């Protein structure tokens, strides 16, 4: 599901911060889709297995109208979490996406059920969150 974050048509810096709550090994990546065929890497999580992305500037609001910010997270459970807990990890997974600098200030989005996918084996969880930036 694509959410919307309203921005002004000015020089305000728009930022994103991502937090992942999982006992598994997580890696996150943020991309900015400028047009359907053009994407730009924004940031990624450190290679610490937590999957969080510190507050990162996406760009100035006046250059971001209709851009889609996509955050992809991959979580590995095998050899880290006991198999009997995998389904609970999927069900209770919390991913938080915090945007600042927009028309209404800070806004927090969470992963929706349709943002999460579980591998057939249950060892890998993927989360793909899309947020469109729109001038208000």
C-alpha cells in the first residue's frame, strides 16, 4: 500500500528515519523513485543486522513533488531465531518510518499487513514500504 506524505513547495529539508523491531538479522535500503523508470539510492542501514536507518535527508521539498520513497527491508531468521518463533516474528514485526519537514511536521508510518511477505520456508521476511511525497 502506498501512503502519502504532504510537503510544501519550498526549500524545507525532508528527512526519513527507519526503525525495525525484529530478533532476526535485518538490512534496509531506501530509494527515491523520481519517475517510473528512474530511481536514486538514498541510504541504507549499517551492516550491524539491526536494519535501522538513521535520520537521512531525502532532499528539498520543492524538488520532491510526486516522488515515491521506497524502503525495502530483508530479515533473516534462520540460525538466529528458533523455528517455532518464525511465525510470531512475522506477525509481530514492527517497522516504523518517520518523516519530517512536511506540511504537517513529523509523521510516522508503520508497515501495513500487505507490505510484509514471508518466504515459503518462513526463514526470510521482506517488507516493502512506499510513501509518495505530494505538494499540498
